[in-house]
């Protein structure tokens, strides 16, 4: 397979603030670890310099007024009307270069989409992407520009059928919103239930409207689910919906904030389950745009996305991080190992949580999957 890795030194040069959990330096750390291991110059791969998105590309999803205000925020000063667009303090601080940072992340996702759409790459990986909460006219959940929605809009405008699969611990609400009434884009989000975690959305019964009814798939998960049950849920939902939809391209959001040591979430996942999922994405043999996402333990981000890059290229990553690399990066790495030890959930799931999860899976397979299968069969007859 031909692979492309989208990157810019600028990715890691912006700062949300010392106390903010989102730290763009994690992107530089990931790049440096892949480079340290010698996997940036593989025979079938290439590193592509990321570009900034153009205004007309941002407007594929965002409103002109919001883009104008976000540009004003680039100075690091909250603009007039900023709060109305979610800009200010807390989750979405205004920092110097906030527009530039967001534009680079989005430009890289567009480049990934372009490379895959024209067949220049079978897999393109933008670790800075996956900022899935931003809405057309406001920032949300650490996200200012929704690069995934913009890139998928670009692909949809080319006539591509796109399946978006989001494994971040948080519901992919912004991307779902972008395509909630479309049957050209299938969105699948496996996320910690909104009962416990931002943004509080993503019920199994949120399945789309109008032409898009049946094309938005949500599976909310209980805290402490662990790798084994998470993988069971993934296998119950993702492969059959992908098979029924038959996309031209898949776009994945590979957030690793569901890991056990992440400071924000509670899913208790590890690199073991994550690698299994990445292998399944590769096994689909569908042109693949891979995006980053959440992840607020820097070690988890660097290790997991490095492992993902190895799987994308069909190479085995070593088990141990080079000691010199660990020394150069202070106390970021608590362990010298690339992979986590298997982790058994500390407590069994509550009976009611397990029953709710089983009920949601049954509902999606019984009531929603046939909507896609029936529509695909109908279109096949018409063709």
C-alpha cells in the first residue's frame, strides 16, 4: 500500500495555555518518535508538508461570519462577538495563532483527502486532524475548525460515498451534524455515553433525518468498558454497516482519549484494543483518510499513533522506546514500552449498563441497518 504522512513543524508550535489539556506539542512528539524509530522513510510511504486551508475550503462547512471572527482571534485577543462563537476562556481559549493552527490542521486533512481521492495514496494520515466538535458558527470542545467535516464535504462534492468512523471517547457531534440529513455520508461514533461525558449527545436513537435517516450511527458506551467489550461492540456495529454502505473512502477519527491513563475520560482502553481496531480498518481495503483526535496523556498519543502508522504500512513496531528518546523527553513516558500490558476492568459493568448496551446494539442492527441495506439495494436496481 502507498501511504502518506501529513506534517508541519508548525503543528506543535502553538499553545492553548499551560493549564489546558489540549497540547499541540503531542503532535511533534509523535512525529519525533516515528522518526526516531526510522519509519518516516519507508519505501512505500512519503511525508507531505502540510498547507493551510483556503477560505473557500473552510466555507464548505463554516459560516463566513465565524471565519471572520476566528481570523480576528488570531492575534490572541478575544474579538468583539467572540463569546457568541464559543471563543474566550475554558475549553476554547483565544491564543496567538488560533486561526493559523486550525487552518493548518484542516489544510492537512484536505491534502489527505486529495491524495486518497486521486489514488496517490491508499492511506493518508493527518495526526493533527480529527477536531470533530467544531460547529458551523462556533468553536466547541477544544476544536475551532472541523477539519473532518470540511474534508468529507470536499470528497462528497466529488461524488464520493464516505464512511466516517469515530473512535474518540467523545461523541463526534460536529461531523454528525454536518451530514445528519445526507445518505452520501455514513457517520459512526462509538463514544462514552453523554450521561458522563461532553458533549452529552449521541444516543443510539439519533439516526439521521430525511434522506439521512439510518446514516448516523451512535453507540454510547458505559465507563470502564475495557478493551474486550469495546472490541465486541466495534465488531457488532462497524463491519456490518460498512459492508451495507459500501463506501468509496473511509475517514477515521483515531482519538486515544479513551485510554485508561487519560485524565479526562473513563473507558479504560489500552493500545491492545487500539491496535486491533487499526488492523481492522486496514483490512477493509478501502481508500483511507486517517485523522488524529483526542488524547490528553502525551505518552498515549505518541505511542498509539506511532503504532497506527506501523500498521498502516504493514511493519511491526518495536516493543521498547529507545532509551535516548525517553531521556530527551523528560517525564512524559512513564514506561519504556510501546504497548500497554493487558488491562482487566477493575469493576464489572453494572447489570443495567450491560443491558442498555446490548439493547442499543440490537436496535441498531434490527431497525437501522436494514434502512441502509434496503436503500442500497434500491439504488442498485435503479442503476
